[in-house]
């Protein structure tokens, strides 16, 4: 499960602000992670894993992020 999937499941489709408060990160940071614009550093990855109860699969999320990044670069 990606971060966006977890947010949608736990907080609803408009729950990024709630998720940001729950995770302890700024709204803009969490929205960038959820929209695959940025990927969190290892310490934040650990916090996300712990606070999601292991629901966010970092390796799967990373693969989805890298694929999206590759697609973005291919369209430039």
C-alpha cells in the first residue's frame, strides 16, 4: 500500500490534512509524498511505517514513485 492508499483508507479521500497532523509533518510535505512528487527520507519512512502500523509498504511505494518519476522525465 502506498501512502496515498493508506491516507484514503484511514482518513478518507480528503484526509491529507488529518494525516499530516497524525504523522507530524507539514501538509505540503505530506501532499508532495502522496502525489509522488517527492519521497521521504529514511527517518520519515520509519515514522510512516510505524504510525501506519506497517500498512504502508515502503518498497512498493518506492517502486510506484520511481515509475512515476520515470514517466515524468520521459515526457520532458
